C-alpha cells in the first residue's frame, strides 16, 4: 500500500469510527442545556399557535430529559 493510500485509509477510519461505533461526535449536553433547548422548542410551538404540537414537544422532551439525566426534570419549563 502506498503511503498516501495508507494515510487516507487511516484518516477515513478515524472519521468514520464515531458513526460505526455509535459514539456521539459532539460533546454531551448538560441538564441545563437540555432544559433550555426544550423550553425554546415549547415556546416556539406556542408562539406559532400550535398548542397541540407544544404539548407533544413538552411531553416527549420531558421524557427524554428524564431518561438521559436519571429522572431529572426541568422545573423552569412550564407545560403549555
């Protein structure tokens, strides 16, 4: 194998490893960041006038936060 092909193969392996191994390529989100993101999505849905969508986002987001943060909640995010 030529040196350039070897470098390319190693580079591709490193680039694809997170996707193949199922590891996230970005840093983990904190609970505060997750709650802020959830609050923003709920508020955007409420502002658009879609209360049903806002409720769905709140319910699913709250479950996701609880599952990722050992049962934690976002007390500052109010249900629509």
